[in-house]
């Protein structure tokens, strides 16, 4: 299945792509090649193959939850750029009361 130049231009416009004449010619060859591969796959007889949603078996890989001592608070906060009352101090993500007053 060979795509026409006009079809490539139409697809490019749908994708909001501005292509040069050389790119249109290259895309015409590339997209036509892709469609030929899809057509070859479409000709395969898949009647005996059941539909599958997942081709590889899924399994949860989880480790045992082992309680271990954590680092001391001072060691954790040692390289923090700002801290306040033993916690990381960060900028407000949402507005603050001071922002509302302005």
C-alpha cells in the first residue's frame, strides 16, 4: 500500500507538522513501509490463537517488611538547606495566609 503525497500532507497537517518537500518524500516512503508491514501482519491466520491481554505472566515482587532502626534526626537534617523545629522547611506549594492578605 503506497501512500500518496497528498495523504502524507494530510496526516502531517493532522499532527500539526510542517514538513519540507524532502521530508514529505521521506515520510511517504517510511509510512508506506510501515503500512506494508502492518498489512503483512494482517494476513496472518490468528484463528487458533486466543486473545490475550498480557503476554507475560505477572507476579508481584515484594520483599519482606523488616523493621530496622532509622537514622538519627540530626543526621537526616544535616544537609537540609532549611529546617525548622526538627523538620525540613519548604516553600508553600499553595498560597499562604500572607498571600491572601495582599
